[in-house]
């Protein structure tokens, strides 16, 4: 039996690789892909996602777009992905339909597949937060939510302490982390330990998608170097997707996490209870380490399919 999943994405470079990885693995029954404003505006995020499905010649997976903005805040978009949100891949001719109903589709799919659906979130949590707020009865029906976001013991990549996805919509993140549902968090900490060079991606020369992948990664690596000072692709979303494929490659720890929404400098921060004498209300399984060599070998093997 294939694992039933919903993929919630904001259509950037690492999102594109994550989609390719999940689809090429053949391990998943993808019930839907929902798009969220984050790396770019909702139209671009949805168009970029559709372009990746077109590239892979996938026609059976529906895409539902979310709303234009986070729950309460003005949208802040990323810079490392370029003007299109997926620079290096010409998506100008991609036809896209905006539905603005992602949260409703999530609600319906969870109800239709009680305790069977895993939701993978690789963008801001706006769609999931809206779904839970609108229909809190779905919470016990969700199998688990696998979340790329947060920073535990490392600096943020958007503010001093906040990772981008939680920075964009901290109110949505707060809703999700307060929900009594199994959560697995892939924060910046293990992701920062893995960078992929352009030479690494040249191992994909035999694939039909290589020209596009190589061009995308060239732009992505340049964007990361210019804006974050790191040489190599930081593939946060790919690592989150990989957890679904090979969870044994990760080391996890239970943590008590709350999301800051009111701080002037700290909004969106994933705040962990670290005091030894305080009884912890562990609500999240956090990935602390990923076996780098295993991940890199598996990624090439699966993307070469």
C-alpha cells in the first residue's frame, strides 16, 4: 500500500526537487498538491508547481491553490529563488488555474481518508492553519503532519531567530503547534549540515530532467551564496520529503515547542522548553540529525529514475 499524502508547497527550487523525489520514488499516493504563498506570490507558486508536474508528465495529481496572503500579515516573499520563484526554469508558457480553496480541499480529503493522510508542509503553514481553524474536527483524523520549518539551536534564515516559513505566517504555525496531532519537524539545524554543489547535480545527466535541474540549481546556488553566504544548495524541503522515504536515516527527539507571534524581533520563533526542572509538554518530534551520506546517495538514486 502506498502512503497517502498531501503536499503543501510554495513552489521554490528545493520544493521542485522535493516534488521530483516524492513522485519518482513511486512510494506515495499523492491525493493533492496544495500551494501556499511564501517563496513567491500564490500565482507564481502554483504555476511553478504545475510546471514541475508538466516536466514529469504527471497528469493525475490535482493542484489546489491557497489564498493570496497569510492569516493576518502582509505577505513577505523570498529572494533566493529569483523573480519567478523558480529562476532557471522557463515556466512562462505553463497554464495554471487558481482555485483559492486549498484549506477546503485539505478538510475534505482528511475527512474522506480518516487517520490515513500524512500532510507534508514545505512552505508557510497558512493552508493547514486555515483548515484547522475552519474545521477543528479534522485534527484527530490527520495521521501526521511533517513540517519543514523552525530553528532550534541555530540562527534563523529570515530574522535573527526565525526560519522563513514560520516568519511568513507565525499565526498559522501557532495554530498547528497547538493542535493535538502528531507532528514531525525538520528545522534548519539538520538542513544546514547538508549543502549540495553543482557538481553533485551533474550526476543526474542521464535523466530527462537534467537540463532543467542543472539550470535551476545554478540559479538557486547563486541566490543562496549572494543572500545567505552559503556555497551550495540548501535543500530544506528535499530533506523533509526524504524523511517520508527513509525515516531511519534521521535521529529524532521529542520537544515542547511553542510559536512566538507577538515579539518585535522574535515573531515566528520556534521556542523550545529547555529547562531541566520544568515538566515538558512534548508536542513535536524534531529531527536533529540526518545521515548525510545516505541522504545524498539515495537522492541521486531516486532522481535518476
